[in-house]
């Protein structure tokens, strides 16, 4: 799974690099010619021998109308830049013979997509042409290591249903809601779930549930759990690639947070008895720390537990 998640990270980087390369080659976004204008977009409009057209930008109003001198009110929402240019040219031809019209798109505000949660650069992304879920995530910098495996998408009803089997209307009946398992797209089992994103979609990436395995193990760190996935002590040890040869198996602990952040509870675990099937293989919950001390270092146990309780950015995060 770690390799698959690394492959997804490479995919995001590749998509981002491809976008930047195309922008460098053409000096603009690649799909500008097919971009459908909308409310809030800002343009410059000029025409030879038509001094009435101001040099400052024009903005498409909330009603989708662009108002220009001589050309009047034009329903610009939904048109491409070329279609708008043709319409302006047609209207100005009443006053100027074969008018040479130039329309430039300065600012796009009509097709925002909100990317929230555990991504590197959360915020609003403007669509330029059709983009898939992974392309939009790459524009937001990709997922953080702590991100969960399930992404939630909310879509305005006017853009049609989300093409996923679990799509449903919310309580208001105005929005479609669906969830996507990222791993199903990464491993190729459900490529169709990499759906096209629509304007005003909200893409929410929640933080994943993480359990931590620290101390005398071969690969210590945090392990992100999949959707509705539960993990036991032995499974967590397996994700940490097993015990170090100096591990004190009889003195392991589960450190679990409580409502009082300064007073976690400690659950003793005798790993030797668990491995022998004599003790219950306890289940871990979100943010639990399984600590395996080094034999004969009680003082180090105390220090490491204190560090584990206050987990910071230095802890490696793994995706099993």
C-alpha cells in the first residue's frame, strides 16, 4: 500500500509538472479556448477604431450579462472567449466595417472548486476546462501524509448527480453527496471513480485515523488506517515490521488519550502472552500509541512515552 500511495504522490507531481510545462509553452492555461465564461469573470475588450471601449477591464455581472459601449448587454455566461468575440464583432459591425475585436480573459472567478481538509494547499481552485478529481487534488498540492483514504464530494444539484453508486441527496435536496476511496483509484480497481469535477464542487479530505507504534520495533511511526479499518496490537506490530531484538515484550503499553490531554491512560500489554494466544489481542483506536520498550531501560521508557504522547512532526507517517 505504501508503494501505491507513493505512486499517487508521483502522479500528483507529474500532473502538476505537466500543467506547468504547458503553461510555460503557451503562456497561459491549456484549456482557455474551451473555457466557458461565467459570473465574475473579468475581461478586456478592444476594437480598432472603436474608442468608446474603455481600456479598463469589464466584469460579467451576477446575471451573466456583460455590458459594453455600443455592443450593449450581451449574455456572456456560458460562451467561450471566441464566441463572445464573434458576438461583439457582429454587434459592432453596425457602426464599424469589419471590426477587429480582441477579447482577453484576465481573471476567472466563475468555476471555483473548494478543496478542504488534509491537502497541502487547501483553498479555492479555478477550473479551466474539464479536470478530474486527481488533477484538482494535484493543483491543491496533493494529499498530506496524514490524510484519510476516503474523500467526500458535495455538488450543487444543478450540475447533475455525482456519477458514483453511493451518491445521494442531502437533507435539503439541493446538493449531491458521495464518497470516494482513494486506494480503489490508486490500485486500478476502480479508475472510473476518478470522476470529472464540476464548478462549485466541495472536495473534503478528512484526516485519517492513525495509530502509532514506537520504541523497539523495526519501523516506528504512525500508520494511517483505511476507511472503517480496525487494527489490533499484533496487526500494528506487523505494520511496524515486527519487534526489535532488544524489545522488552512483557512491558509494552498502549497509551490512550483521554479528555484530559495531560492524563492519558496506560494499558499494560504482555506481547509474549499475546503472541502465544494466552492474552487477548486488544484493538487499537484512533491516536493510540503502542509503545514497546527496550529491555532494561526503564528511564528511557518514561522519556519516550512522554515524547510519544506529544507526537509532533518528527514522527514518520506510513500507509500500510
